[in-house]
């Protein structure tokens, strides 16, 4: 009889993080993650194809939020203003769970080449999602690609600042500031 | 008795590409690649840790060329001018082998998620190499990151144009044009 598992995904992510921290990524099996989360192995596989994907959880949701925000920006918004709307949409959906997870997630990723690779791919995937949403607005390919790169960089910076122990600012504000800073920075490229 | 293998690396890349095209990436074993190249399995492993890495061959060399070109740029060069010098250095080292490989490489990469992932990581690695070389020149982190992203995009575009069947232009010229176009494009971001 399948148990009610409204938060199975979050519990699996938290359990995986704990185990990866305690005993290392390579030494942790899917069965252990499921057990620690109080779930079955088959529940794990309903949520993730393998243990690597646990730490890239959120990529699809984040991609959709970015894209939705970009699509919903007003028709006359510049590419970067549309990107800002995407960041805002994503920032608004982040919870305390995401904030508490951040530092532990980074610590675990730093221990494994495989996880660093997956993390790099996550960035690429997020940029692709933004690029697609911008193209759908009629933004030329190259401009869309560049605006998306700036968007991903801004979100990454803002997220790192948000999860810092002493931070008091909202993620949305941090993202806006980071994007503005990047916008200024392009003038220094020469 | 080890055989003389001056071009073992290139032969392994060419053999892997052939086999991946003929029978698919998943269905090809390291032993087959070595055999097709007329080499042993242990020679393969002296050059590559696994079959995935064969198609990312050149990342280290390309990284070093980018970084060397950036380091050698004149002290007063702007970040993007330094990046242009890096692209030029890399372009100058590309051979007919690279040019002939390009289209087949892209076709094979398109058939496998694993290879697409490796290719995305290659881009990330190249950007990191350029970022590092720019930082070593005293370029601020964020400016270095952006300039490097533009550099990788420009090289990717230029390479795609270079290996096109009807292309008559030099890779170095194509890279310069692509970087100039990106430089202009950043002003259109809004």
C-alpha cells in the first residue's frame, strides 16, 4: 500500500545530503538514502533516476520559473528586464528549505568531481531554459544567449549571498542587485 | 615492446569517431577503439581514462592555448582584447585534422546525452581557463567571468563556421569577427 508522501522529494534530498556529508558521495547507496528518509527504494526511483540527480533536484522547477517569469514580462521589456522578471519569479518560489540546504549542498558538491560536473550541467540547463524563453519573445539568438548567461550568473551570485550566515536581504533584491552589477560590468569589458 | 606511436592520440580519436558513428556510442567498447586504431587497450588508457573522454580530447590543449594567448597580451590590453589574443593563439594551432573532425564530432555528440553532457563540461572548462588567465592579469572576477563567457561563445561560433563545408575563411578571422559581434550584442541587452 503506497504511503502518503507529500514531501518525499524534500525528504530524499535532505537524507542524501546528510549521508553524503557523513560518509561521502561514493560510499552512499540509493537504498541507504531511501531508508534514512523513511521511504522505499522504489519511491526513490519514482523521484530520481540515480543518486547524482538528487543534488540537481530543482533544476526543472527553477527552469520553469525562469521561463514563466520571462514569458510574463511586458511585451516592451528589454531582454535583461525580461531576465530580471524571470529571476524574480524564481526568487519568490524559494523557501526556507532551499535556504537551509544551500551551504550543505555546496559543501557536498565540493567533495565530488561527479557532483561538480552535474552542477555545471545544471547551470547550462538553466541558461538554456532562459535562452529558449527569450527566443520565444522574438529576441535574436545571440542576444538571448548572452542575456541568459548574465541571468544565470546573477542568480548564482544572489543565491550564494542569500544563504550566507549573516545575510538579512531577500533573494529577489539580491538577484536584482546582482543583475544590475553585471549590466554595469559589461561596459568594463573593453 | 611498445610500438612507436607519435600520432596514437589522433588515431584513437579518429577510430572512436568512426565506431561511434557506425554502431553507436553505447555499443562501442574501448577494446574496439584500440583495435580499430591498430593499438592496444593499454595504449588507449595511457591517453584517455575512458571512452567518453576521447571526444573531449583537446580541452586541455585548448585551455592552455587560450590562457597563454591571454597572458601574452600587452599589459594595457582590455579584457576583451586579451580574450581576442587567446582566441587567436588557439586558432593558430588548429590543424586540418581538427577541421575534418568537427562535423563528424558534432554528429556523434548529438546522438548521446552522455556526450552532450561532456561537451557542456568542456565549454565550462574552457571558460574557467580563460577566467583564470584574466584574473592573473588583475581583471576583477566578474569582468573576467563575463569576458571568458564571451570568448567561449565566440570560439564556438567561429569553429562551427570554420568547419562548414563551404567556408573559405581562416579560423582566426572568424573568431575575431564573432567576438566583435558579441561585443556589439552586449550593448543590445537593455
